[in-house]
């Protein structure tokens, strides 16, 4: 399985005052990424409660979908990114007990284009 490290993996994710709803921004441009490619989008710090994810794209190609994962756990499956779209997916809240990588896994076809993955979270602390 191929792996892509997005430039946003170097970005700092805000983990400030407890209780504030926040959105982190990760973006990557893919060039002919095969189905099954893992795209490491952001490294999220301990103490966040993930409550949703936003996915926006101008389109990655016919039949392309993504699964959004926190570590090994899928939090949003089969997000359609074939054509231009912007979706917000509420998720069952997940509290991060360690640094965790937010991953988008391509599926359904060859992905070419830019996709933004934006986790919504509350900084709870640890």
C-alpha cells in the first residue's frame, strides 16, 4: 500500500483553552494515487475530542472515495470525492489518548487532484 505524507503533517494543531470548538486544516494534492493509498493528513495531539470531519475537493476522479481514519479506526467511510463536493460528517466522539495521525485512504479508482480534510474537535485536555 502506498503512503503519501501531506505538507500539512508539519502544521501545528491548536490545542488551547478547554471546551472551544475548533477546526484543523489539512490539504494534499494527489497525482495518480492508486486505490488504497494512505494519505497522512495531520498529526493530532493528545487531549482532543474529535466530533466531526469536513472534506472538500474540486474532484479526484471517477469513482474515487475516501475513508477517513484516526490511527486504525475508520471514523467516516466511503466519502464521495469523485466530483467537486464539500461535506460535513458528524462522528461518534473520539477522545485521543495519544498523538494520532488523521489518515485519508483512497479507494475506487486513481485519485488526481486536491482534497482538504478538516477535523472538528474540542480541546478537552488530559
